[in-house]
């Protein structure tokens, strides 16, 4: 009999500790009970609440310095509400970002994988043609670079001559 009573009391205590805390009605101690809210933020919340009730989450975020959308999302996840409603903003955590990045990597193969697939599909003749085209492109790029360097050197030399004659 006593065991049942103790179990029921423990369940009631657990339910009460997970109950939502409304920012417009909570005491400083209740606000401090929310993970992430310490005495400094709870003091700011209560000071701003004295000026008037919070209308919604955006009003709460605008009025309480140090609380942004990310903190509001965390506080809401811990049980804080404004006029009985939880925060509807995007609560993206680092874990969510990492898992999204992993999923994206799995979904899209890298360029190297794509090239390897294409290379397997090519015949030997196509591979030779591709290598020759790449070699030719490198030669053209080198020639253009050399010509561009030579043409850039001519104006620089003439400018140096002009500057030398101006000094005399």
C-alpha cells in the first residue's frame, strides 16, 4: 500500500516538474528552473513583465535583452511558454545541422565519383581523345599566359622609360 502511494507521489512530482511554465505568471524561482535561464535572465524577464505582459514570443524576444530566437527555441523546448503557446521558430541545433550535412553527402555523389563512373563508361579510344584534348587545352592556356605576360611587360617598360625621361 505504501509503495503504491510513494509511486503515485513520485509520478505527480515528475508531472509537475515537466509542466509548462508561463513567462507571464512564473516566479523567479520557476524561471530559474528552466534550463538555460539563470538569475540574470529571470531578473530581466520579471523587470520587463512589470511594464506589461508579454503578448507573444516575438514581444518576449524584443523586450528581453540576451534572448534571441535560438534561446527562445531552447527555452520553449524546456517548457517555457508565452500565454500558453510554445515557440514556433526554427529550433535548429548543431546535431540537426550535422545530420543534414551527412544526409546531403549521401544523397549527392562527389564530382570525383561522377568522373570515375564516366571514365568506366568510356572506351579506350574515348579516353585517349579526352587526354589529348586536355593536353591541347593546357598548351593553349600556357601560350596565352606567355603572350599576356609579354604584352603586359611592354607597357610597363615604356612607362619606366617615360618616368626616367621625366626625371632628367
